[in-house]
C-alpha cells in the first residue's frame, strides 16, 4: 500500500468523522429550539432581524470589512432561518 493511499484513506475517515460530528451538533441545536417558548423564538427573530439591519448599515459605512461582514451575515441569516422554520412548524 502506498503512502498516498494511506493519506487518502485517513482523509476520508476524518471527513466522515467531521460529517457525523456536524450532524450531531445540528440535531442538538434543533432540539434546543424545540424547547424554547414561541415568545422566546419571536424575540430571537426580532433580535436577528435588527442585528442584520445594523450589520448592513455598519458595512455600508465601511466600519466592517467585507470578509467579516459576509461571515457574520451568513451566520445571522442561517440562525434566522432556523428560528423562522421552528416558528412556522408550530403554527
């Protein structure tokens, strides 16, 4: 067996472990949202919406570099989507 084959196998195993870990993490986060009262979810939605608006304003004023802006915006948007889905699921 060549060294390249061993490295490729190790990388494949690490990727599989990472995928499993991310799946477990996401399921835990979803279970936490399921336990939150609707009022808390609505508050979280408002806070995320306000944070996105503020982020946009600060970015337009050049107070936040593009790379940070995209990263933070992506995080807030993903979180907002999760919250909105949970709110919709309960209706």
